[in-house]
């Protein structure tokens, strides 16, 4: 019995998925997703700090209270859904400002911001980074995936003014980074 080329073309993709089941199961590179989460938290903290606490926006509903007034309140602009939605839409584009670096202490690969921001001087450490041209592409994808999966947690942490945003998001809420306290010697 001869197999037609059309049949082979139809059977090839499922066969490849079975053969490469690790990618079919959606296995993630833990260092990549941890690095993306930390970079995301760093960029969020920077954007929030840049706006400052004094800027506010009216928040509320169009529903009327029993006394005929509308329920409005002033909220810090950085906690508003408008601000966070705008920031989260564009934040992953900044992942190309991060490069892969070997941490001299742990000898692990980490992503660090190498590009100075507009309001920052060029760091003396700038020359320590090496260039890895395609590093930001998977980092950007990981950033987008994290936002998609943990958007509610991000909004919640910002609304609570959580200190140590990277630790709260990357270790406690998402589990993308290992807890450094758990890796101590027994």
C-alpha cells in the first residue's frame, strides 16, 4: 500500500508534536521567565516612580447613589486601570534594553538592563555587558506571556502599593523565580 504525499503532509505535524513532546507540553526555560518577570517588575517600578504620587485621576461609576450623586473618588494615577493598561501594552517592547549576562557570583545567566534610560547617566558598568543579539526576542515573548497570565495579580500588587514588586510578583504570586531563602544549605 502506497502512502500519498498529501497523507504524509497531514500526518507529519502531529508526529512531530509527539516526538518533541517537551515543547508540546509548553515547557518553559525557568531562567528566561524569571529574568523576564524581574525585568517587567523593574520597568513597572520605574514607570510608577516616574509619575509620582501627586498625580490623581477621578475614578468611579456612572451609577447613581440613593441620594442622587455619582460615586466618584480620586485615585493615584499610577493605580488607575488607564495607566496600567497603557503601561502594560508597551512595556514588553523595552525588553530589547536588556542583555544576557553571566552573574559573577552565581555563574548563572541573568538579564540586566544595559541601556540607560533618558533621565539616567550612562553607568560605569555599561562596559561589563556583552552583546547577545537575539536575547531580547524570547525575553519579550516571556514578558508578554507573564502579563497575559498574571495581569490581575499585577493590578492587585500595584493597587496595594506592594514593596519589593519583583519579589512579590516573581516569587510569591507567579512562582517564576525560586525563593532564595529555600536554596540555603540544610
